[in-house]
C-alpha cells in the first residue's frame, strides 16, 4: 500500500500541491517560532558585566520563603525591592580578605539617558572600567563620567538624584561600557546617597566567604556567586532576561495559533483533494479495494506528503529564523545583538508536529474516502454532493464551540470581570469565538451570500423579474455558482473568516482593554487641573515634590509606586501587585478614585485601599495579610474598595506601610511617578501654571494637562500592544492568506468543464472571467461579514466585562484593521481565482465538450 501511495503522489502530484504548500508553510512558521523561542530561553553571554572582575560576589537574598496554604514545600519568591546586606555580614566577609562595597543609586546628568546610575568609584574596577583621561574623584564635588569625553574634564556638570539637583566637576572619564551608563562618585558620597549595600565583592577565598555568610544568616540573608553566576547580580542581565521572557508568551501564542490554524487548513485542503479525486477512489472500490484499504491509502499519501512538506518547511523555517530575530531587534522587543541560532531539536520538533498535523488533518478525509461506494465511479465527476451528516457535524461542533465561548464571556462579565482586563485571559476567551466562527463558516457562507445579494434580488422582484435576473447575467451566474458550489465556497470563505475574526477579536479586545486602562486614568484625573510628569527621567525627585507643594494655593497629590505581595490561587503562590503611596487627604482632594465601598478618608497607617479584584475578594473592614516590597510581612485593614482593572494600581497605602527604596536593582529613595495638582476655586490658571513651570524647571519634570496625560497613556499602550499583536497575528494571518490563494488555485483549476459550458452557452471569455471574479468577491465578502460577527461577539463581551469593572468605557471595534485585511484577502483571492480560470479558458470555446460527447468519428 505504501508503494501505491508513492505512485499516487508521483503521478497525481498536482492534486497534492495544495496540501504540500499549506503544510510546508505551516511547518516553516512553526519552526521559525520554535527557533526564536529557544533563543530566548537563556540569556546569552553579555560579555563584560558590572561585577565581571569580582572573583566572589555576595548579594542580598531577594527571595522570601512562602509556605502554601494547607502545607507543602516552601517556595522561595523573589521580592521587588533590594533589602541590602546587614552590617554584621559585611564585617564577617571583610575579615576573609579585601572587599569592595557596591552603592548604586539614581543619578542622571542633565543630558543623560533615563537608565543612568551613580556608583562608588571603588566599584568601577569590578566592571572593568579604566580611566582614559583625568583622575579619580578625590573630593565630594568631583565625579568621573563613564563613557565621557576628554574635553569634559574640568567642566561643571549638573545631575539629579532622588533628593534633587546637584553640581560637580568632572575629574576624569572612562571608556563606554554596554551594560550601563554610570557616573562615579567618591565612596563616601555614594554611601550617603545610598546607605544600603546591595552587593559586596570579595577577594578572599570563596570557601571562607561562604562560611562567613553561613555564620551570619546563610542563604536566607545573602547568596554567594562565583563564575558565570555573577551575571545574575547585574541589572542589565536581569533586564535582558525580562525582555526575552516578555516575548516568549506572544511567540508561544503565535506558535500555538499557527499550529491550530495548520490543523484547520491542512484538514480542509486534504478534504478538498479527496473530493476532487472522488471518482478515482470509487474506481478503486469498483475493482475490489476495500474501505480499509482506501483509508490506508489516504493516510499513507498524507504520510508521504507530510514528510516532504515537513522537510521543506523546516528548511524554510531555518532560513526565516535570522530575519525574525532582526525584526524583534528593530522593534525594540529584544536587546541589540540578539540572534537566533538554528538548532536541530527545534527543526525536529517542528517537523514532527507538521507530520502529526498532516495525519490528524487527513483523518476525517480518510473516513470519508472509506465511505465512497463503487457505484460513484459511474456518476459525473464534477457533481458535488453535500453530506447531511457532514453538515450536521459542522452545525453541532460550530454551535457548541461558539456557544461555549459566548457562555465563557457572559460568566466572565458577570462573575470575574477582572479577567477581561488581562490580555492573556482575553486571548483565552476569544479563541473559542474564532474557532466557532471558522467551524460555522462553511454552513453560514450560503446565508451570508444570500444576505449580500438581497438588494439586487429585491430590485428584481419589484420589477416583476426573477431573482436570478437581479444584477445582470454575470451577477446571477456568480451568485448561483457560489450558492451551489458548497465545497469551493467553503474553501474560499473559511480562511477569510479566520483572518478577519482572529484579527478583529484580538485587536478589538486589546484596544478595548487599553482604552479601559486609559479610562481609569482619565477618571482618576477628572478633578485634577494639572499634572507634573517626568521629562526624560525615570521619575520625579523629592525636590520636585517639595517645590510643587510650595506653590501657594496648589493642592498636590504625590504618587510614588511600590508593591504589595499577596497569596493567590487559594494561597498556593505569592505574587507582587502594583501599589502606590500618597497622602490620603491630598489624594481625596485632588483625584477621583472609583470607590465602590468604604471611604478614602479611612486610609491611614495600618490600612489599605484595594481594588475589588484583589485575591480573596476582601470586604471593607477585613484584615488581610500582605508582604511589603522587601518581603516584610504586614497585616492591614481594608479601608475602601476600588473598581479598577487588573492592569491598574491595585492597592494604595501610606508611607509607613510601604517600601519605596531599592527598587529595580537601584538603591536610594524611590522616585515619584507623577504629581496630580488641583488649583483653588477662582485661581488664575495661567498664573498658577507659570509658577509651577518655574518651580520644576531644570529638575527633569514638566507640566501637562490631564488631557495630555490621557493621550500619552493611549499612545504608550497602543504601541506596546501593537508590537505584541504583530507577533501573534503576523504568522497566522500570513499563513491563512497563503492558504486562501492555494485553495482558490486548486478549485479553479478543476472548473474547466464548467467554464467551457459557460462558453458553450454563449458567454464571452470576459463574461466568464468576470463571473469568476464576482463569485470570489462574494465569498470573500461573506467571510469578512462572518468574521465581523465573531468580532462583535468577542469585543462586546470584553466591553461588557470592562464596563462592569471600571464603569462606562468606549468599545473599540477595529473596523479599519478588518477592512484592510478583507481588502488584502480580496487582492490575493482575485488573481488566484481569475488567472487559473484564464489559463483554463485559453483556446476553449466550449466545443470541446460537444466533441467529447460525440466520441471519436
């Protein structure tokens, strides 16, 4: 049977071209995704790092021990804040040999980058810094510029730290280093800026250092790093790891979507191939082949095509890996220098999945092939039959999946609206909607085409003519052909539904989530008159806050970010949540937080204001167990509940219940996120704005209106979301477009008899081609209509849940995106349908049919 399958593939290769192309493209996309994912699993060697020259490194343990509810193994959980090393441990390690304390803090030159830091000069050598000109800083008013220019020596420079602006004289410069932008101070001044020691370089014996650490708290207080482990203490290493982790989720979703799409597409393409060979398979039954043998033949053909297509797809995936890596770098999703090596295991997995997809996709076709009866060999080859059982299966499976998706959306909107504010959860909710629309595409295509052609039909009836005459002969012929050629219509419509529905649901849901987050910001700032935001800096210094508060008559709410950690999943894991600190009175006077229970007036030391989506759904007055950003356990009373989403600030506390220093690997006080301002009634807005601009001038801050803040939030969320969408959508949509063209070429090539009959009936060559074009456009438009229906369901469900969560928020249906994609489908489908038809009509006037019917002379 295998030899017969090989012969069948060799002799009827044209029937398998569509399946081969579809599967090869799917494997290529999957291979590319897997290769990129494998390249993001581990952080590549970054060369020199902050502590490359330290033989032994002692860093504060950034984990807290968490015991799940009900018992179980203790889980070390990383905390957001840097606690610093205790003095006793520093002294014990210093007794083993020479040590160098690392004091790192925020320090930014007037024209410096946002990630610039200040460090002690003694720690410069740990990263391999060397003076290229000048001398080391000898007094507190001197600095050395990392990556500076020799002509800067002797000049006075202005820099900003968390406590405000300062000036210093440049005493020297070093070469630039890729892992950071640093300004070096004397050790004494660095220790005043950041008293905590986050890392200690030890030059004594490693075993002696480990014993000293064990004697002073052990692994629960500090970790000892040597060799390649030292890179873990470098914030640049952590940043690279975080960015690589950030692309794994959309890439994994892209691979999953591509794999799911491949099953749909390959299954449909094989089914179309079997339908085109129905008479041939019936002839095999007529000469004695059993049903089992036919099924085995189809499966072996799929195996042969799958092996060849998987091999071709792996080769294409290996070629596409490098361009995919460059695209990620160009869109700033991964660091510069990111490369995608071609690994054998990645190609092997992709090929195996491709082969499995081919066999899975052809199972249904193999069953259908086994049901062919010998008598069908005497039937017309081009007669199309639609099985009632197949239609019933499409209706049942499609309605079941779509109904399940709608039910999930309804339950989410009613019981867990916060899930709709999470992009990952939203994607999980929309996939059943898309799958249901794709399953129903074949059976709903006919009603959609009737709906689209209802107007010409109505006009024809009003004129007393038949429905078929509406729109002219080309229109009527195209309409009837689309309605009666079930298989061809389904093959054209399904990829369009997949493209439009998937893009519309994903883009619409994420746009609605982004707008809901902007709505939260807008609601919060609805009572504010002005806002102070960072200008080229990571935050606002203490001096900015003090100067703004000093402006007469201005009420200022200084918002400083922090974190609170809480148990989730019924106490099985400890995770950090976004939190912020602010003066309760100023917050209540300036901002409008969406309080749904309790009162902001009750916020004070020992209490917290929570989002109502907080784990465990605590009530007002309840006491909850949390951990501060450095892992310190604390019990707080719930003062109020807010109707905020999962991506917004989840908790508000006062300064005594917050850790706002040592965040992000940088010591020293934290920077404020923004300052919301309210002017007294009757105040001169222009005069107050001028006074505020003067107050913050030169401090890395600027004055904006709430409208400008909303606009900036909209642009930021849209940019971040679009990059992720491109990764998820790009591969799947590209695959579906290729499949659309492939299916049309396959179906149009088998229409020679039909097209010749049209010519025999008197249609001109141009009329026949226009008929094919109109029929194709009707199918594409019907697919776009069904995709729009799925989008409306998905986006409507997301909007309902988000409205219940944050209040009235706009619903965003991506009409432009769907319209552009529908137009692209039409642009691809028309040539794929018309060109093969034109080639089929070449030299044909229909006479060949009569000649064939008359037989040889």
